[in-house]
C-alpha cells in the first residue's frame, strides 16, 4: 500500500530534518560515499509489529518470486503491509555498504517478521562504466538462484563477497564458487544457467526497469542503492539514512504508520 499524502509529507520532513545532505550512490553524478566511503555505524531495530505470524526462521524460509513485469524479484510475505523497492547493482560498493553494515540487516529483520516485502530491481549499468560483464553475470546467476528458491540467500552471499568495484570479479567460476556457500543451490541446471547466461532476458529487463526509474534529468536510472518505501522514494540528497541502521529503522517505523 502507499502512504497517505500527509503521512508522506511527514516522512519527507523527518528525512530532511534528521539526516542532513549526505549523498551516497553509485548512480549518475555520484562517486561513492560523501564521507570517503566509511560505513556509518548505528544500532537499529525492526520496530513493533501487529502481525501475529511466527517469524521466518531465516532467509531460506522466506517466499520469493519473479514479479509479473518480469524485471523484479519479490522477497517476503506477499501480505506484508510495507513494500520496499530496492534498486541495486551487484558491483556497486555502496550497495554492499547498505546490505552488510547499513540498513540492509534491519530490512531483513522486517522481512523475517512479515512486516515488509522487498522488490529487488537488479541493474547492471556498472559494466559499461567499469568494463567487463560481472554485473550482468551476477544478475543472471541471481535469477538462476531464484529457480531454486535461493535468491535471497545468494544475494546476501554475493554482497558479503563483492570484489573491488574496479575488478570484474564476478566470473562464472567465482559465482559458482560462491553458490557453494548456499546450501542446496549448486546443481547441474544451476551451473549450466550461470555458464550459458540463460536468463539474459531477465538481465536486460531489469536494467531497462532501472533506467526507466531515472530522475528525469537526462540520467538513466535513479542511482544505486535507491529505496522506494510504500511509494515514497527516499531523496538522493537524504539517502544517508540508508547507511545508519538506527535511523533507517526509525524511518521504516514511521513509514509503516499506525498498527492495524
């Protein structure tokens, strides 16, 4: 569902008032973290919940599927009140910061507690900028993992083991090696899908969806990571909140609104 108009205005005020103007993005016009790339530290929580379902034990138990548009992967309880759309690129170091030491672990807790579902649009725009095809290969491998119900687990492993941005390190061999860290992922069909770029169509559709979500200022794509929470896109000038777990947790609680 989308925030009500007044609720969205309040969210914008809180974002602007608490966070200053830190700009952190892999997207057009931005070169890494504004403070030199040091992870922002904090302690966040998933907030209170009115849902009565038992939490998922782990990412292996969370539902996941391709959205009808064929470009996005949905992870989480389809009935969760909150929808968070994330735009990411597997080679983006700032996405790694979000996923490993920023708001990502907080968002995972919300997903495990049935409080949020996440729509992942995995871009590959960094390949032409940096050279190589590691982003495309990684997105293809993620789509192959989805066929085995392992997208969320493999997504976490890829960011935990991301190569340096300038290194085209997501080779077939490396992607298969990392897949070995996810129980039950490796199989002849998965390995063949990785090596053959079986899901090239999905890779292209995801990149097109990312490009179509741009700022409208001549740049393709909104930058990564970008989060859209219940229809409210966190402004690029305020996206520092994505990297402070405490602030991000408070933002999600506000965006969630009153308990049902």
